């Protein structure tokens, strides 16, 4: 495995860890009205079906990112997602819980499609056209959402700086998407110092703007 593959893989894992917390909350809310004996079945089935749909969307997104300037536009969108991550609150998620197995599964799938857009864009950008990385990233996200959600949420509460680390990872991914835009490559390939400065600027700008928003709320 080359260095770029490993860097992309670890970036995708970081994205799944940071953004998996929100999806874990979605699953918990969707299943909160279910009897305990079928709750685990709804969680597993709902997550698996949602991930199959997300995998399809991510593969499509990876291919669409080859459209001129779309990679740069998606990178700019991911900058905004990284910024909003710092001040988004779990209580803002509106998920209608199901009262039976299939209604809960439907709630999980619908909510995941709505809320999983940030993950699709982030993973597609970090994968840089590598479908194997997309598959690995989505497989890794399964245990994160099913078993790691409570630990992640407790870690967020106990160590708020983790949110900043996550926003930094997303900002880094966004900057890589922009500098890998084919239409902008002459600007970055021929100026490595400018490229590093641009990536650093994006990360610092997101963290400062997000911190300011948190303090102003």
C-alpha cells in the first residue's frame, strides 16, 4: 500500500468516527419506541440497508466528482459542513421513531439518507475515485455506528476538543478535494508552498470561525 492510499484510508476512518455519532443518534431515536426484543434486529437491518443505499450514492458521487469543477464545489461544500459540525447539536435532529420493526427501519433509512449527505461527500472526496476505499470506509462505519456510538458521544461530552479534531479532518479533506480539482491543478501543482499554505488556511479558518460561532451562541 502506498502512502497516499493509507492517508486516504485513515482520513475516511476519521470521517466515519466523527460523523458516525450523528447517525448513531438517528438510529437510537428511530428505535426508541420499539419493544426491547426487536430493537437490536431493527438497528442491524436498518443500518445495513441504509449503508447499502449510501454505498451506491457514494460510488455515484465518486464518479460525479470527475465532472469539471464539481470536485472543487464539493470541497467548498465540505468546508461548510466542517464549520457547521462545530456548533450542531444532537437535540436538533428530528427523527420520528417507529412503533414496529419495518416502520423503525424505514425511519432509519430515510433519516440516514437525509443526514448522511455530509458523509457521502466527505468519503467520496477522501477516496479520490478509489472504490475500494469507499467500500472499506463504509464497512468500517458499521461497527462504529452500532457499537461505538455511546463511547463516541461520551467522548464528545468529556473531551470537546475531539469535535475540533473532527472539523479539522473534514477541512483537510475539503482542501485536498479543491487542490485535486483538475481544472485548478496548474495553480497548485506548480506552487507547492502555496498549496500547503492554502490547506493550512482552510483548516485554521474553519476552526476559528467555528469557535467564534460557538462562543457567540
